[in-house]
C-alpha cells in the first residue's frame, strides 16, 4: 500500500511538473504571450482586404444595433486609414519632417521616424502578401 501511495505521489508530481512547463509560470508571462499573439494577428489582418465579421447589413432599430453598425463603420474606417498610411509611405510620400529645437521636438521627431520605419516594414509585408496572392491558384480562398 505504501509503495502504491509513493508511486501515485510521484506520478502527480511528474504531471504537475510537465503542466507547469507547458503553461507560463506567471500572469505577466501569460499576458506577454497573449499580447504577442494579438499583435501578430492584428498586423496580419491590417494588411489584408477588409472583410467585416458581420457581412450582413445591420438594421438600426435600437441602441444595440446602432452600436453594432457604428462598430462596423469604425472598423472599416480604421482599417482603410491604416492601409492608406502604409501605401503612402511605401510609395515615398513622407510627412513634413519635424524641426528639432528642444527635447520635446526631438522626441516627436524620433517618434515620427519610428512610425515611418514601422509603416515601411508593413509596406514590405503588404507587397509580399500581394505577391503570394498573385501566385495562388484562382478560386482558392484564405478565409
């Protein structure tokens, strides 16, 4: 009986050890991993053609349906605006550079440069996605 109990305790300890390694050890790690997954998904979605989740026309009859309609419009506008920024920067259209006169304007100029570099990286990804889509057989969907 004592041997069976020790084997059971050893099995539980081994299972707990394996489970602990399979999942993040704390909440911060779990949040960081979730944030990375969400960022990657959002980045990929931002460079694709906009397809609303609710493809049906929303009839506004009450407050909830008005919110759904507004969410749909806001999502499309945000997507189109971001994709427009990516395409503008990718084709060489740049904003007026910020003139550095003090630390605040230096920070703003650095942020502007960082944003431009991020948009250029997104443009590169966009061009790659378009090239891949051009080589896909017709009639095949990625959805």
